[in-house]
């Protein structure tokens, strides 16, 4: 990736890029730029191809950023949440939504699977159990407002 494009993306990422080691920060920025530009499924391979690195000899090192390098996803999530709160909700109450999703997975290597109530197939009178992974998602629910006052409140 051209160095000027990395220089443009680096300030936009702010303190989020500091989670990664200095050796892998340029690779992370390349993957982020590729993910932004990739149509369809956003895989590492698709991101590298759109960045013109599909035939690069260092192709596998980009995959190692996600599966072998040591970085804290919790620290990254915490930094992202703080940035979203300061940007979208500078003043006023925080509204957080919670959703749980059941991903049906089978196999001996799935360690965290359990048996849960299936919300899609169940009703008030009929209880259906399903085996799989339960994902809990927290969402910051920010008001959609095209015009904001200096106080951060909507004008309309």
C-alpha cells in the first residue's frame, strides 16, 4: 500500500491502532483499507486482492495479524466504545441495547457450545431447544439527528 495512503488512514484510526505492535501496524492499516474497499465478503484474501497484494510474497504475514500476533480484542473494543460514546453521545444518557443470537454449531472442537432455548422456533406454548454458541451483542443506540447544537442535543 502506498505510504501516503497509510499516512491518511493512521490519524483516522487514532488510538485504536496503538493496540497492535509497532511491527504490525502498517499491515493492520492495509487490511482496514482493503476491508473498506472490498465489495462482497470481507475476508483477508479479498482485502489483500483489492489492495493489489494478491500475488505478494508476504501474503501469509497478513493472515498472521489476526491468528498469531498478540493483541487484545477487549482493549480494542474498550477503546472503540469510548471513541463512539465521545463522538455520538457527547452529552445525555447512554442507551445500550442487548441482543442474544444463537449460532447453531456442531462438532467436538466447539468448546463453548451449550443447549439453549431457540427464540426463532419457539413460541409461548412450544419450547424448542437448540445446540450451539450463544453470542451476546451490546449496541450503543445513538439518536439519528442531522443537526446538532453545540450542546450535542438535536435541534429538530
